[in-house]
């Protein structure tokens, strides 16, 4: 049965401890708070405050509150520095130290920690229309990548290190483009412009100690103004064709040159071999004649006849005619009819010489032979006479 139901004598069970009946309202909050303070004071050994004493906490309550506040303050100073970060610790706004990665503690309301990522690669870009050395206007877009190496300098060397780097990049890019020709910026000199911009940017930011390091710079885009873009596209296409033709010519040269060198080597070796062969043949002829000279001096007639026979054998051996030596002093010459017919390629009838023609041919051969023998005898007799005369 509820404490406030009719007929219930449970007024003393009123949760608000109202002694005057159910028509009274809830108890005073000051009284509730006072009772709670008395209980806390009794817990810590203090004196309980009477009902008529003034409101507030006792010394033990204040101590408890201070202890709780100290614990909360101590716990609020725990923080974590990530692996890729470094913490810049300030005491009352003044730089104190660098916090390394891990679980750290700071004095709340006294120290402030500013985390700085030193491993992330950041990027920024600069672009715009720029005037080249040959007084042409080009649109250039450049990008630079960098990272932080000194958190303290990055935060406190200048007002805004990122903004300072962006302005330095714009200045360096305009300086380099202003000292380069338009063809270099648009075509074959882009790498030179890139490297010069990198060097100039480092020179600009070095005195400011931004705590940054530039890791890379890149051309994102470079193009002529829209009004003359078609003409520059044609010029670039012509340059590409020129490079292609040069590459083709170099490839052709690399193909032809080894072949020509091989031919030169082969011809040189053939010439050297021919020279050596001719030299050896000449030496062999000289040696043969040196061996033959004593034989000739010992028997001139026999040697002369043998030389004559050898020479005729060599000459007639390559002839297509055949001479047959017949006993009785008659020589008959036969034409090789089969060879003649093979050369003609058809079965052509050949007129055979008559008997009178054959006889005339025999007489001519005999006459020629007798004259040759007589002249040889005359030379032999003359040589012998000269030898005897000596």
C-alpha cells in the first residue's frame, strides 16, 4: 500500500520526511545539502553542522573537492603524440621542448602542445601567365612537394611557413621563366627550367629558416596563349618529326656501319692474301729458275727442248683442238666436232675438210716444225761456238 493512500498511517514514511502531512511541499534543498555535507564530514572525521548553523562546506569537504580537482587536472594532462608527429610544447606561450612520439603528460592550463606532422609530404602549386626572355607570354603551372624537418622553426620562424614557401615558389618560377626562351619552357628545356627553379627556390627560403625541405618540383602544365596555340602545336609537331628522322638516320647508320666495316675487313684480308700469294709464287719462280740454271748450263739443248715441250703442253692443254703425232713424220690435226656441236646447242651439220685441205694443213705443220728445229739448232750452234771461242 502506498504511503499516501487514504487510511494509511504511513506519514512517517514520507520520502520527503514531511511531518506536517501530505499537504506540505518537498523539503528545502539547503537542508538536504546540509545533511549530505554532515555525512561527508563525519566520514572524514569532521564535525557535523547543526540545523541552525550557516550553509557551506566544512574543511574536510573542501579538501575532498580539491583532491578530486587535482586528480581531474592530472588526468587531463595526459596526451598522445603519434608516430609521424612531433609535439611543440609551450609553457605560458614560450617554447619549452619537443615532445617525442608516445604517451606524454603536460601541465594543463600551463603547457600547450602543438602537434606537427613531419613525415607527410605536402604540396602546393603556383601558376600564371609569365613573360619569357624572348618577350613571349606563356601559361605555366608548377607544383612543389615538401615536408617539415624542424617543427619549432616551422611554427615560429615565420608567421606562416606554407604561405611563405608559396610566395617563394612564385618568385623563383617567374625569375627562371623570365631568363629562359619560350621554346625551352614549352618543349626541350623543361627539365632545365625545372632544375633551375628548384635551385632558385632553395636559395630564397634558406635565409628564412622555414624548417622545411623541398623534396621535388614538377611541371604540371606549360602552354602558349590560346590565340597562338595552333601555331605552336605545328611547331612542336615539326620538332617531333625532326627528332624522329634523326633517330631513324642513327638507326640506319648503326645498321650500315658494321656491314661496311665487314666489307672493308674482307677486302683487306683478300688483298693481303693476294699479296702473300703473289710474293710466294714469285719466290717460287725465282727458286725454280735458280735450280734450272745449272741444268741449262750443263745441257742446254736438252733443257731447251724440255722447256719448249713443257710450254707447248701448257698452251695446248687448254686448247679445244687436238694434235696427234703420227709415225712417219706426218702430223694430223683434228677438230673437236663434239665440242663445237655442244657450243652451238643444236645438231648442226658441219662440213668436214677435204683431203686436199688436210694435206695442206700437214705441209704447213711440217714446215713450221722444221723451221723451229732449224732455228733451235742455229741458236745451239751459235752458243757452242761462242763458248768454244771463249
